[in-house]
């Protein structure tokens, strides 16, 4: 889950932790803990937060380093002793 993206989106939209927390009916402290990885995020709360930013939960919270084709590829393991692939 990409929490850095969540913080960047909030800052870019000019919102404080308090403002986002008020919009999703949680405390500022709880929101801060979510943004900093100190608390776990429920799906329901992810949806509420995404609505505040007019974005999808996937866009905000999923790590988009993998493309669809990469997700369908089997993971290649490296044999570090021989430097080759298994």
C-alpha cells in the first residue's frame, strides 16, 4: 500500500490531516497514523478517503509498479550462489 502517495495527494490538494479526518469522521490522530503506516486501513475507510480526493482507492492505495502483464508472469528466482536463474 502506497501511503506516501496518500500524503502527497492530500498536500497537493491543500488539505490538512484535520480536514480529511473531519470528512471521513475519524480523529486527526487516527488519520495521521493511517498516513504514516501506524494503523491498518479498512476497505470501507479507504473508499471514504478516496472519495475525499475524487479518486479510486486503487489509484491511491495500490502500488502501481506492476503492470497487468507483469502480474501474470511467474516470479523468477535468482540462485545467488551461482548467479543464475532457477
